[in-house]
């Protein structure tokens, strides 16, 4: 008896459409340039797609609208910078608060002097008031998180006696104002031409030295006060 061998029918699977993993970043990079040139309100998805070299419909696979693109741009720039600062903070309770602040300051100042920050900051100041939802997102994801990070270091320094008693959130806001304003001035040297001859490291160290001096306990004033109390 002869056994008939059934022919094997190959299984033909439908071709799967593969989307490169870098496609999302391509779109973000293109959006960054469009936002820089035309602003958030003026940028068009058609132009972003053209710059990214993709079809407009491809953008919708990743981002439903321009607002979502902006949110992701903030997450991959400023929020990522804050996350790096949090990761580098360390958890050694014996480490000085001054050392922690200087470490945060080095990384943060480098980001503030980047082209990314200059673009984002212009958008935040000029356009976010027109987009309340994005403004709230920025306030929560960037401002509040950054102040929480610095405020924790201030509280650590106060508990160790390195810093005088200050409200941590207020002190964090002061550092943010000083550093961000200087970063803007460095990009507009016509306002402060003397900054043109200064190095980035030099300006950063001036800011940190000034700020830390304001936080340190005033031992001389305390000594004068104590001596006056001891007099009959």
C-alpha cells in the first residue's frame, strides 16, 4: 500500500508594515524647528510632516495634534533635564547641601544655555498664555517639579545647619529666576555686553556663589546679637 504524501502548503503571512523607531524623533525634531520659526500657533502639521519627510497621516500615528507634539517636546527637553538632575542628586544623607546645589547648577545651567532652552522659553513666554491647558501642563511638569527638587536640597541644608532658616519653595523660586534670567541675557548680549567676554562656567559660578552666600547663616550678625544680649 502506497502512502501518499500531502504537499505542504506554505503559510503566507501578510506583510507587516514596519514603522522605524526613529520616526517619532524625526517628527519631534521637525516640530521643534517649525515651532522655533513659526511659533506654536503658526506651525502647521503639513509643514512639520514635509520637514520630517513623512506623510501627514504618519504624524497622527504618534501625535493627535500640535499640542501633543509640544507636550512631548517639553518632556524630552526640560523634563528630561530635571529627571537627570534628580537621578544625579544622590541619597547620601551626609552629603552637603552646597555640593548638591552646585551639582544641580552645573547640569541645569548647561541646559539653560542650549538652543533647545532658548526656543522653549520663547514659546512659553510668548504663546502659552493662549493655551491654558498647555500652561497648566508646563506649570506642573516643569515649574513645580523643578522647585520641588531644589526645595528638597534647601530643606536638607537647613536641617544640617548649612543654610539659614528659609522657606524652601521660595528659595527654589529665587534660584530659578536668577539662572533663567541670566540664560536669557546671555542670548541677548546687547542688553549686557559685559557678558560677551565672560565664560559660561564663570557666569554659572557667579550665580551659585551669590546664591549660596545668601543662604548661609549670618554668623557675624548672630555673634553681635548674642554679645548685645550678654551685656548688663
